[in-house]
């Protein structure tokens, strides 16, 4: 698989950071490890394609 890395330094830095996150997510998914993220105001755990809402997160919770 060949990827096109942008020539502009700022674009390249942003692209490589997002690509690293993408690869980490793919590895976690392949190993069956859980992924945690915010979705629709909830802290969510995703494991093996199954999504589980863990806790409702509000703006106040983020700033504590």
C-alpha cells in the first residue's frame, strides 16, 4: 500500500498524525483491544465492533 504524503510541512505533519491514529486504531481492532472515544455526548467503549455507552459526558465534566 502506497500513501501520498503532502509536500507542505504543515499539511504533512497533520496528515502523519492522523495516519498514526488510523494505524493505531486498526492494530487495536485487529488485536481485539477496546477503543475509547466520545460519541453523541457519551464516553463509548468499542470492542470487536460492539459499542457500549459507559457514561454521559457534559461540558462541565470535561473542565473538571
